[in-house]
C-alpha cells in the first residue's frame, strides 16, 4: 500500500506538551515524510506548539515561521 507523504520536505519543530509523547510525534512526522528538528531557523516550515511551548514560539514569530497547534497538524497529515 502506498503511504502518502503529506509532510514530505517539511522541517517541523515540536515544542510544548502535546496529546502524544514527543517521540511519538517525531515518529509521526518522519512516517509522513517530514523531518523533526530541535531548533527554529529560517529553514523551519512549521512549529508545532502544545501547552507551555516556551521560547521556540517567540523565535518562530520573529522569523515569520507559522506556529500551528495539534488540530492544524492533524489537518496537514490528511
């Protein structure tokens, strides 16, 4: 069965508390063709932010990187 690579070529930074364990979220990103990185840069496509995200959200906003929540992330996977 062909697996859709919905996140192919995307760099996503995960921050804050999410419904799944952080490693599970990173695995989910990889399974859909994306790459999970640890720091926000101009090469970051999205910051996936949960509760209490910290300074990564501020840096994303400074760089103009879109900050998305869990529901928006789920939409990207479809």
